[in-house]
C-alpha cells in the first residue's frame, strides 16, 4: 500500500503503554466510578479465543457516557515495526473515512458518514462495551463508535495464523472492523442484536442465530472489499496487497480456525464464515465498489 506522505486520520487515539489497573487509569463515566454500569455487554470472542474478535453487541452505554480521561502520555517505546503499523493504519483509516463519506450519502440509504475512532492500545482497555484485553483480537464497539486494536495482532495474524506478511493484511482487518461501523450507522447491528435477544429469550436457537452472525460478518468482509476498491481506483494499492488481504481473510475463516484449535470443523458453530466465504465476499465488495451487492442476509 502506498502510504508515505499521504493524509493520516486524526481519529487515531494512541493509548499504548497505559494500564487501566494502575495509575494510568482510563476513567469511564467520570472518575472511574462505575464499571458496574457497563457490564451489560456481550463480548463475543470469536473462533475460540485470541482471534479476530468482534464486540458486536449494541446493548451498551450511549457514547456520551464514556469519557476517556486525558492522563499524561505513557512512556511507551514503540518498535520500528509498530511505528510503521501506526503510520500506514492511520493512512488506511483516512482512506476508510474517504470511502464511506463518498459512498454512503450517494447510496440508497442516503446516510451521512460519521467517522469512527480508532484506539490503539496494549494489553487491556476499557470501552463502552466493557473491558477487553488484546487476546480477543481487534474489535469494534458500537457503543462508542470505536475500533480497538492492539498492534501485536499483526504478529498473531502472520506468525501464528500464517497469513501472508504485509501491510494489507492489517488494512483488511481494520477495514472489516470499520465495516461494522457502517453496519451500525445503517442499523444492521441493531437488527442482529434483536435476534440475539431472541436467543436469550429462547425463541431462536443458537444454531439459527449463528447463520445470521455469519451473514453479518461476511457483510463486514464485503465492506472491507469496497474500501480496497476505493484505494485501488486511486492508485494506492501495490503489487501483493490484494493477495495479502485474501490470505488474511482465509486464515480467520471459521473452518481454518476450528481445524487449528480443535482439529475438526463444526459448521453449526460458525459465526464468521469459512475461509472461502470470507474471501468470496471480500472479492464481491471489491468488484462492486459500492453497496449494490452487500446483502449477505438474502435467503436466510
Ligand atoms: Zn467482525
């Protein structure tokens, strides 16, 4: 990806080196009063933990209730690799903003795009969706419109899961999470939560819900493909970028994850889709370049 010298998003919050257990506390709701209030969340740890996790539950505090205190900057010493990750992901987030600011108002939904935040953290973080640690992987919290990412996920993705090395593996991940933001702006996240509540009430089986979850996640992959197309058309992609994204999409497929962690595949428990599906929907988004083919729920 060509990113040197290009615009960086101003919506990146660097929280690295801060610990919410110690002096660098990130207060929620003022003075760090009540974690009690934010326990109504469902942290969906996908694919057996430590994977591309998403918080997709919207039953959280409204964004206004979250006030991150501006404590003194931590003394985090970044590596050269992390510096580079911060650089190109900040540019990628700017591209994501440009993509959706252009597409959403022109789409049949005629929605203005509200830019999400991206918080880069190390270890643990408090969010409007509750506390999380980096073991859950990158996620988007609808309650505060923020993508949360620990940069160490790059090594997890490439070294542990075996995705092809390269910047675009991570751009795919961030564009997928930003896809959940688009889904939230367009009301899809809220619809999924309604179904989740049916599972809680016992009027929908978990297995049936999982099929909707897969459709929801594949839609985020499609939306990531739309962003990649936008970047491609402006000449920002380099040789190998798309295959890095496709490789990343493959290693986080439910079948790949289940084989890796449990040695067998159980389609009833899928919640993100197979490697082939994830690649397919990313590709469809890339080919369409808009929301025309984004209905992954068709036929459910
Ligand atoms: Zn997701």
